[in-house]
C-alpha cells in the first residue's frame, strides 16, 4: 500500500461528494491509503489572500503544521481539490522564499501551539500521485469494464499545472497526465485544446456575464469535438460547468447538455463499480447517455433542493477593513 497524508478540503464533504465517494471506492483496489489530516480547516480558497497576507497564510499553514505533527515519517500531503492543492503548495513555497513572511505566519500559529518549518512536507495533487506513484500499469490492471468508445474531454482547469513550484507536470499549458490516465481506462480521449483554461472560479456570483462566457467556451469546444462527457479533477470546475450550464444556455440561447464528472468516477466505472456508489446521479446535467454508451444504466438524478431566491441587492458584502495604522501598514509591507 502507498500511504499518504490526506487533506480533503471543504468541497469533498458537500458539492464534490461524488469526488470523495469515488476516490474512496477506487483507492483500495489500486493500493492507495489516505490518512486524513486531523482537525484540518478550510484553506481559505482564493479571495482571502487578496485581503490580508499574514492571516491568509496562517490559515493555510495551520493545516501544514498539523500534517507535519501527524507525519510520522510520511511527509507527502495529497490534496484532491485544485484550490486546496495550490494554496498549500503556495504557502509552503512562499514561507521558504520570503523568510519574513514565514516568521510572521509562525508567530500567528504560535497562538495555537503550532509551528511549521517550510519544506518539511511535499504537497501533491491526487492526479500526480495516481499517475506517477500508483502508476498507469497498476490502474490499467484493475480495469474490468473498459470505457471503449466513450469520448472524454480531459479538463484540468487553470490552478493545477500553474505555477507548478516543484515542476511535477509534463507541461504548464498542455499537461498530458489526465489524458494518459483516461487512456488507461480504455476511453477515447479527445485532444481538448482548452484543458487548462479558466472555468470562471467564483465569477458566477460577482460577474455572471464573464462567467457564462468562460463556461460557454469550454462546453462549446467540448461539444465541437463530439465529446460524450468531460472529466475534471477540480470541485470548482465541476460545479461551475455542471451547475451553471443551464443558466449559460439561457444566457446565450444555446442548448448544451454536456455531463461533467470527476476522473475518479470514470475510474470507478472502468473498475466495474456500481455507478450509484461512485456518485453518478448527483450531477445536474445527466450522464445517462454517456453511461448508456458503455452499456450501463444511469441511476436516477438526485433531486436538488429548491434554489433560494436571489436578492435584488446582490450578495452581502463585508464591511471595509479599518484604516491601516502605521504599525499594520509596516507589517503588510514586510509580508510583501
């Protein structure tokens, strides 16, 4: 068994539960053991870093400090979420590159009886571990139901291959790792030109017009290549392309029905697992046609809870931060 520390991130317990269920289902057959970091907290996603550096990096680095205490000789932390992976890697990198920031972060961690020495841990994405540690041969050996004839568009999103502090990926703009894994499952992998383009992140909430255009480009490109299903490894990407596909259609007067699932769900299919047990049926855009293409019946879609009415005034916004005094301004300058 290959054993790793595991940082799941918030999405795996909610919007990306299909990712969690399918990962846990395929981990055993390929010999992947994941030990969850105890008492982990949210990585802060992306916005917090734009507000105040030291609290943001302290929030992220608390997870690194907890993982290093739990490591017991195992120094690799695996993150399945792209934002979590990037934030953990970024915190470790910048604490090394900017020692003053590292000192300030550790001063904050000290309040909770913690500390973290940058470089102690190796931060890796789940796909990286699957391809380069578990290995494509091992994955292929577990395939009992090849995805023959299923046209899959590999979509990584923008956060996983860039900035790539440890030079782990084959290419920053056009990495092939997901293509290789899907090929090992027997799928027909299309040469998807937008595989690392942005899905819009949180833009559906703050700039819908921009978000819908980004989503339309991705879905339209996949449809042009006669894709049956898109495979991703990012909870934010999956949610945007799946949950906002209907609104994007209404915005542009289009009629796309492109299912978007996690790559671990396709692994589960190829391993012979029941589609329902690996999260199929939880997607909003049904994967029924794609499953039918490989001889499987899709489970009934889970009925979504009714959406809350959107407030006319938009999302609630936090009050402005207090005016910076000389001491705070000095600290922020040091952090930069």
